[in-house]
C-alpha cells in the first residue's frame, strides 16, 4: 500500500517561486475545501499525478503546468512509503528533471527517463497510470466506470491487480 506523506511544488500552475507543501500524513484524512476554480484539484491531483507519471491528472497540456509568470524551474516533489521503504520523487519542467530517491539515497540517473518511469511503475508503485486513476484516485470529473473502459484498458488493470 502506498502511504503518501507530502507533496511540495514550486512554479506549478498559479503557485509561484516559493515552495508550497501539503502534509498528507498529519491526520488519517485530509480535507481540502474551497470555491470552484481556486486550485484544489490542481494542487493535489495534478501535482501528485505529475510527480508519479509525468503528466497532469486533468486533461490540460503539460506546458500549462509551468507557472505562466516565471515560465521555468517548475518542480514537484512527492514523498511516500511503500513496501517498508521511503521514497521521494522529484520531477520538473524547464528544465526537465526526474529523480527517484529510496531511503535517502538517489537512484542511478544514467538511465533514460522512460526506463526510470518503467522502473517506478513496475517495481515501486506496482501500477501504471490507468490503474492509478481507477483505483487510487476516483475523481468524479474524469472517472470512467470500469465496464465502460476499452477491453484493452480493462485487461491492463486486471493484469496489474493480479500481477
């Protein structure tokens, strides 16, 4: 089971060049409230999904994640535990960055980003983005019932679950 600890970001969307950190581990439940259009989904869902999979949760262009004023140095850091280990994923744009830290040690960065992503999904998260969207995050705005998914997507999720 993945236990999210914190998500921290800078130059992410409407958030500027100062770190914003959300502690997801302080209590058993985290409630985020606010008016529509004030960044709740963006701050949580898009930042977590970007950190894990390199793309936003919502259907927006990846370039829209970078703060439109600063236009550079966008970074998202996500810390979590799973399998008895502590992980930190650091991902950014302008410049592109993707680091994986395990128990305080940076992992080998000589691999291509695609290879690192495959390693993250297969051996750390043990799920791909489609499974993450269907199992971990049930956002009503983008949720598609399992039986309405394509046959290939349903098969992929079942294979992920059954390993």
